[in-house]
């Protein structure tokens, strides 16, 4: 190695604001396996080999088909686009591909490193996020030019300069577990052949992921704009600019729009049958700015809102990206600059309601029956099992560090996977001093360590009250459902709205051979390592349970989830679909009112009235605030009837039932006084008292957001806490348990 090379390699990584040539200093290829790529440049002397200037922007100097910019400005725009796709997809890839990706990236028993290849890596943001999420994996980014980094990439990434049109002969066959490409057909002369090369370098069970932006602009009805003539009805400067850009791209590469055929070409591979275990396509429509009625007002889907905003920011800069090729194609600079000005103003001000269509394809290479894998420990699981402090020390942001869904071989997993604290705004936000979810407005109770601690107390109370993790009437069916299976499949339990994860963790200890899946809007704050057979996934159950195979769960449990569910009856149907024959549905709900010592509802609402209770007043006010966000918050009252009414001609259940359990708020009943008391009932009453001491602070953010003054709310909480602590009012709470066993025939 010469002196100049050594100096350049030790000089560090240039920021995006520095000269684009700065990124070419040193070698971007670390010696590793699989085999590395053909281009390796050691100093700025070589910059002319890969970069050139074109109408004020830096483009690659290798492939004439692709002459969109490759400088720091463009890589910054691609970073915005990457964050938009993460928000739109809920992660780094479509949810349908998530289980296959996690299986493919499970640590290998044969000692070979797992490997990811990102073709056309651009700014490198996708491969860097994947490297953080899977720190044991070797992540390789390939492009015509190196990325412009703002900070050092993870140690398990490397970047190679190569032209994918030359194929992948530099890599060993079957050496990658995941191959990803995003918007690359512009520069590929034979995209169908490239898909074949990607197949060849994939290991059995490996996953191909492609993402493409349709080269059309769509109107508010998701139809192509009818005109490109200024003044015509339906005219859009955005549409005009993209149409002229497409023509310029097609003039250089007739296969620039080959992405339209991706799904068909994947299906048509193989001479003697399909070489894929599964494949699919998903179309995602993203509005160019938050103009849709669903994204207006206070109650919007935050993830979709963020995606629309980032899409707007991304495409506000698309004119600058297209300018070099538009001018190089013979369009006068004066015209091009006007198009760009008008287009940027149209996008920023949302003058025209526009959609952008994204097309995501995935395919899983047929797996050898002996392909070895062992369970993966992702960054999130490492945080859970290695270095999480006690619940009292965990910062709110800790819950989003790493991946919240460790992989598994079955069933499929969920959509949200967070690789760093930079993503926390996607799932967490602050509301009046507490941390709540940032995904849905219907559920606005805290999800922080304080609330998860309270839920832990409530869980222990229910265990004592029931004498176990579920009502005894359902126990025989649960044990039958979770008996080891003769067909070799894993038993599986799904806990919807798992909260602190305590029920699921206890089930995992009781049934160590079963796979336990906890589903919630946010990950739990855990104080100690979780059992190996537990994983947690972040998803919104309002979207259904289609990420799981039909008839893949032996037990589905839901505790107090109707607060955040818009259509609880439909969710019960979704649960039925994922239950195996003989599988058990378990639901637990706390009636949303306080009852007096005669187990009758408290009617007095004014201070000083006979029978008045601050606890009841607080609950009624909270219930009103909940109803304002989700009118169907009390659908739990219909659970038993809706279970019974399932099925068109006959019941789809072998058995079902409901049980009501009354628990006093503190050990005030005469049965719990004196020496000869039922210890289990006494402990349950004490734990309910402890859990409900903190119910005021749980409700506080919601009560304030509803418009109640802080002074009034804080007084309610002070009075309610004193009432509960001193048992000034004799109160009962009513818990409702339903169970049903799916027909096994």
C-alpha cells in the first residue's frame, strides 16, 4: 500500500456538507467475504474514474444510462425518501416479507456469516439501518459511486463501487441471505437478467426485496393525470416535470420502466417449476403532502401523516435531481428552471392533490430442508437480556432501541422494527408529562415504565383472584391446546395488547416449549431478561392479524384492549381465523365503572351527595374522554354475545363461556377482616387497591387533552388517591372473563 493510500484511509469520513470528492478518499471496500467488487480506489487521484460534473451536479462517470446526481445533496434527498418509506411501510421492508427476512438472518450453525446485499445503495441509509438492526450480519452496499456519510457507518457494513449491469460474478453463488434494491431500473439495461443474478447469489431461504416508485403521478382518485398542457383541466406541474423526465430517462435506457414487470418476471423464473417458496407484491399509495381528509384534524394516523410530510419534502427536491438529465436531453435551461420553480411551489403549497405509487415485491428462494439456523439475538433483544437497568432507571427512549421483534421460524411476524433511537418519534410521543404511543389516537394512556409497573401489579392481582393465568373453566382447553404437537410444528400463543408483557412471560415459563408472541403498539419496558421463547412485536391490531398464518395460534389472549380498537367484533373474527382447531380465545375486561358495597353502580356525581365517590367521578370523566376518541370503547360489553353469534349456520366453537369476578378495592369486606380470612382474596383486594392508587396519574394526560383544567384534574387525583388509600368508600370492581374453544373437527 502506498503512502498516499495509507494517509487517505486514516483521514476519516467526510460529512455531506463537504466536497463530494471527499467521499472518494480511501478505500470503501473492507477485505471480507463474500468476494468483493471490482472497483477499489485509493485516493482523490482516482475521482475522475467514478465522478463527473454535469450541469452543476456531480453524476457517476461509469454508466451513461444513469445520470441522476450522486452528490451529497442527492444523498440527503434519498435519506428523506428512506425515512418516508420506513414510515409508510412501518419498517425497513413490507410486513409480508418480515417473517422470511428474520428467518433468513437467523445466526447460522455452519459458522458462515449472514450477509445482506443492497444493490444501488445510494446514500447507504437502508443498509446502515439493517446493519444496526442485525449487528451480527455483514451488510454490503453496492453502487456506481460511494455514499457521502455524515457519520461513520457501523463496523459490519462495507460499500463497494460496481456496475450491476456487469452481473454479480464477484460474489460466490448462494452467499447472501437478503438482496435488496430500490429504484434501480433507471440504470439497468437488462433488469430481468439482473433478477436472475440476484436469485443466483441468494442462499436457499434467502429473500429478494425490491422497491420501486412508479414513474407516473396520480391525482386524488389515484388515476394518471390526463393532461401535460398548462391551462388544461387537471394540469399539474409535477406531472409535467415527471413526464418529461421519464422521456429523457427512456431515451437513454429503454428498460428504465422495467420495474412494471418485476412481479411477473419473478413468477416466471425456473424451467422446472417455481424456484420460490413464496412471492408477492404490495402497492403503497403515499399522498404528496398531508392533504387527504384522513390526515386532517387532530385524530390522524401519525405514521401516515409523517409519511405524507416526508414524501412532500422528498419530491420538493425532485426538480433539482432531474435538472441535469433534462438539460442534457436538449431542453432549454430557461424552460427547465421554470418547470422546477412551478413544480416546487405546487408541491410545497399542495396546490394539486397528488398521490405517488410505490411498488414493493418480495420473494423467498426455495429452502433446502437441511438449511441450519439458530435463534437470532437482535439489538433489541440484546438490550433486553444483557444491559437493561431496573424499571425505575429505564429512560423512555430505551423502549425503542433495537428491534422489538426477534425473529422466529413460525408464525409470520409483525411490521414494526425499530433500529435506533432516531425512530422513536414513529412510536412514542409525550403528552402532559407522560409517554404515550404515537401510532393511534384512540388509545392515549401512558406506555412508559411507570404505567407498565402499574400493569404489573394489576397482573399479579388477577393471578391471585383467578388462582392462575386464566379462569379455571378454560384451563383444560388451554392445556389441551398447548400439549406438544405430533406434527412437529411449534405451539404458539399470541397476546394482543400485551402491555408490560407480564402475562406472556408467565405463560412462557409455564409452557417453555411454546412460542410466545406479544403484540402491542409499543414494546414493553422490561426489568429482567425474558425467556428464550418470547418475542415482542409492535403493530396496531386495528389493521387485523393478516401478518399471521391462518390457524397458526393455539391460544390468543386479549386483556382490556377494546379501548383502542375501532371494530372489536371484527377483531374477534380475526382472532378466530388465526386460531388452530381446538385453539382457545381468552379475553379479560374491567368494567369501566365503580360499584358500591351492594355491587350496584354508583349514581351520585356531585361532591357531598350520598354515595358520592371521587374514584367513580374520575372514572366517569375518563370514560367520557375515551368515548370522544373511540365511540366503541365499551364494546367489551358485547364480547360474550358476539362470540355466541359467530358462524352463519352453526356455532364455530366447541365450547364458550363468561365469568364475572367481583374484587373489592382494598380488604374492606367483612370476609376479609379478622384472623380467618381467605388469604388469596385478601391479597387480590390489596393488589387492586395498589394498582388503582395510580389510576389517576394514568388517566391524567387523557383528561387534560379532553379539555379539563389541570387544577381540577389534579384535585380529582389527590382526592381519589386518598379515598382509595384510606378505603373511605366501599367499592367493588367488576372483571369480565370470556373464553371460547374453536371446533376441532
